[in-house]
């Protein structure tokens, strides 16, 4: 039996707890939050035997094998370091750390202690994403990706979250070095990073405050971002983050020397784009039929996964 | 006018949290109309101050309205809010939150912070905790029985799959605990479905809009409506009357309409739309199936429809405001007929409707 602890008992901790409960051979042995009421409510709702307000006490008394860290981002590095040093495998919610050097140090620490360390990019492990990975590994693209496009959008709208973020100058998202972008874009960037060979690619970024936010008197929070990434000429990528474009895509397009793929995370669809062209008017008639067949296949696959009770919204954490 | 027996005087400072909300604004107006001259109105930084500004203007020179923006999750903001207050009306809550942790944090943690601040700044003469009907359990109650203040609270709120219900049950427990352990004099008020101009949604006890078709679930059930002015009046009295510490009051109006009657009037007076009546036996069966499927599929569909919730919201129940009338001397100033007329008119004028 794998003993799991959750540190940080806010909104995202619920998703972790639900997914941990689904895994045979796993149990949540303790939860921790500096706010005792929050720790108690999570323990109460998931029948967790112990709750703590102090991480050291949790590690000493509950001795977890795995720790899920779902605290605010600025605490990730410190908590993860302590857990790894105490021999735990660690799952860190995104954003992984506040900066690149901290991420490097944390990875080195995990390697040194031979512990597993995971960043919480659960979108990387959805059904369609895994199918895409299998295809790429089988050589479907015909070689290394030539170009990648990643869209990761976020509808700001007029939600309570937006109102709180805009009106509260002490909001925790504002305290992050990259503010809103820092909290969200790593999901979309991780999809690009998977296919880049360089750890330090060239990056040209253009960010700005959308007219939507400007109208609300906001000048600090960048919610539109366009990025060009190049890892020395072999592979290039565009990354787009937008709070305003519709549809608010969560999509990855990967183009190889022979074929391409389009992954839609929201719809859980994966579409193959064949590189060759048909003769004359056939190119106008045959490919739409093939696309229709592929979408039907995706629909069928999604229905089968749902009926097999394997289609949970946060299944990527599983 | 202020009752001679009230526990506060006209110049005592009164705190209203959630003061910019639907009920909060009306409560502030009610207290000002009663002749109270010092009100501290606490609200989130993101709240619109339009209505409170209008009240400030209307009562200029007659009352001091302190507009205090802050976050009850911050203890320093709570200390500022609780300083020198004689009565606290605590309306702020995590209403509308679907996430359990968010609802809990914005209802329970905030309430704890405010209660702690009250202990530090001097215990007020009364802490009025605004709760909800959602805290009651109907599970073991026979169909049609009276639901009043003596009925049990939901003992497994986490199983109702309603974040607001869970948070409100825990909030009530906390207030009671502080009352017992720290001697904070409190009163709990539980409004039913508060309606009036400005309210957009039809309560879920009548039905739910699903994929463009309104599923009418309430049928012949009486809906525990309270018109906004009547509700604010009852809440105001709960903070003023002597000799009611530790008591609970349900707030419902007289002449409660059935769900079917309300829906008919709504369609006739506001807008027409398609609705399908789901008999109670069918809705119970669907809730049971949904609950079973949710458990079998490890939450692939969250158990938002379940038997506990059906018992709480769909089971035929009658309501009473007898305690409110006898102990607080409350009587609804706006009749159901007049209240519904104003509500429908408000919906038509603003174009805001379900």
C-alpha cells in the first residue's frame, strides 16, 4: 500500500484527493495546511485519518511514501525539498517553482536522493495526449518535429476570480513574478517543451495587457502572450496564450517532415494530418471524408472510455 | 423606529458584512430606516458600491455610513471591521461557489477570523449569523411534515454534494462553538429562498435548466420564499431584540405558493419557456441512479444529484414562521402577491431573468 499525503488543502487539493482515491493500492494517510480549518475540512470529507498544520509533524508521524504539494507556488520549492530529503516521492502542482534555478536544484535533489519528482501538468496525460505520444514515438511524423504550435487560452470573462484578481492588489497571483502568466501557461509550455531538444532554446516573447483588462483599469497583469521558440534551427514553435480569443483553445499542432498531428485537449481528439497530397480535385473531396472518419473515431473512443468509467475530467493526474 | 427594548441604541456602531450583496444592501437600508445612525458596511474590494453610495447620499447628514473594503480572510481586516461594534450582522459567505474548499474558506475561515476579531476587539452584544435553509436534513422526516427550527441539521453535509450546504453547516457549528466556549452572544437566522427585484435565478427547488429545457421538479411543493424586504426586516430584528441569544429563526413569508403556481405566474408575467414536469417518484429514482452511477464510476459524473439532496430540496414539506412572529414580533410587510408582482416587474424591466 502506497501512503500518500497532501500538503495544501485548497481548491486543487480536491482533484488530487479524488484521483488518489481511484488508484488501487494507494491511500491518503494525512493532509496538511497552515490553516487548521482547511486541513480539517479535507480530512473530514475524504475520511483521512490525520491532519496537520506542520509539515515536519506530518512527515514524522504519518511517514508518507508520496507527497502531493498543492500549496501556493512560492512555497513549492521549500516544501518539495524537505519532502525529498525525507525520502518521499513528490508531485508538485504547477507552476513547478518560481524560477528556473529553483527547478534545476529541485530536480538535482530528487536525482541525488533517487526520488521521483513530477510537475503537475496533468494535461500531458489525457487520453488523446497519450495516443499522440504513442504515434510520435512510432515515427508517424517522419522525424523530429519541424514546427509546433501550442495554444493555451484562459477565458477571463467576468468571473468572481477575475473580479477578485483585479480588485485585490494583494491577490496571490499578483505576487508571482510572472503574475497571471506564471500561474497558467506552464500547461501549454510543457506541451512544447516535450518536443524541444534544447534545454535553453531561443525565445522571443511579446506580451501585453488586453483591451478587456485595460478597460477595467488594469495595467500590470499581462493576459496576452505570443512567443516564438527555436532550439537552434532544428525545431521551432509558436506558443499563444490569450484571455480574449475565441474559441479559448487548448490545442497542440505538431508538424513533422512527413505528417502532422492536431491534439485538442478540450475535446480529447487527435487528428492525423497526412503529408501527401492527392491528385487534382481529389484533394478537395477525399480529405474531408477522412477527417470526418477520424472525428467519428475520436467520438467512438471517447464514448468507450466514458462507458468504461475511464474518462474523468482530471484523469491526467491519475 | 427603534424599539425601547432593543439591545442597541441609535448611536451604537453596527457592522454589516456582505453589505453590498442582495440581502446586505436591503438590511443596511432597513437599519437606517429604523433610525440607526452609525453603520459600518464591510464588503469585498471587488464589490460594486453603487447601492450603498446611493444610501449614503439619501441619509447624508442623518447617519454615518462607513464603507470598509477588505477581505475577511485577512485578520487585520477583521480587526478593523470588528472595532467598537455593538452588533455584528454577518452576511458575507461563499455563496455560488462550486468548489468545497472555496466555499468553506469564504464561509467558515472568514467567520472564524471575524469571531476571533470580535474577541480581541471586545465582544459585541450580539453576533447575528446569517445561515440558510440548506443546513436542514429532511432525510428521516416523513413527507409533508413541518420543517421548523427544531429539525435536525444535515449530519453528513459532505454527502449532499453541495459546497454551500457543507460550508453553511460548518459555519453554524463554528458560531455555536464560539458562543459556548467564548461567550459570544449569537443568533442564527436561516432565510428561505430570498426573492425580489434584482434576483436573477429561479431557485433550484423549483427546477433546473438543462440543455435548454427547464425540468420542473417542485410540482406541488410549497417554496419557502421570503421577499427581500421581509427577510431584511427579520434579520434586523434578530440583532435588536433582547432575550433571544442562542436562538435560531427560520425566515419564510406567509401564503407560500407551490412550485407549479410560481412557475405558471413566472411564465405569464416574465417570459414563456418550455418546461417538463418530472414527478417526484421519477426525480427520486433519477437521483438514486445518478448517485449509484457516480459511486460506480469513481466520480466520473460528480454526485450532484443524490438522495440526500432530493430529500432536502424536493420532498414535500411545510414551513412555519410562527417563531419569527412570536419571538421577534415580525410580520411580513410585503404580501406574497405584492412581492411576486414587484419581482416579475423587476425581471421585465431589467431583462434579468432565469
